[in-house]
């Protein structure tokens, strides 16, 4: 039905303009790109949303006290051979 026609149209269009990045506009109905993460909580019986702490991301940041390097690398920095 309608899905086959849409797939054929998408394939024909891809041949004309190359492979475009997949977005919600180009994907199937109900497609949302997202980043693949899970929800940080759940819906309760009373309609509220309860955050579950074990699902929250935990960032482990090292102690940078006395660290000498800076986060910026100049474009004029020479290339390292083999790297």
C-alpha cells in the first residue's frame, strides 16, 4: 500500500540527490532520531513521572588540580607523524 509507494519514492529520490542524512522528515512515520538513551524514570499510576536515580547518567571527572595542559589545540600545531 502506501508504505511501498513511499519507499519507492524515497529510493528514487535518493538516486537523484545521493544519500541524505536520516531525519524525522525523511524517516518513516513515527521516527524520531534521538540518541539511543533510555528514559530516566517512569510514569506512576497517578500520572506523575518519577525519576529513578540509578538510570541517571553519572559523570566521573578526574581531579585536574595542577594539570598543565589546556583544552585548546591551535590550528597551527604541527601534525604528529604516524598519529
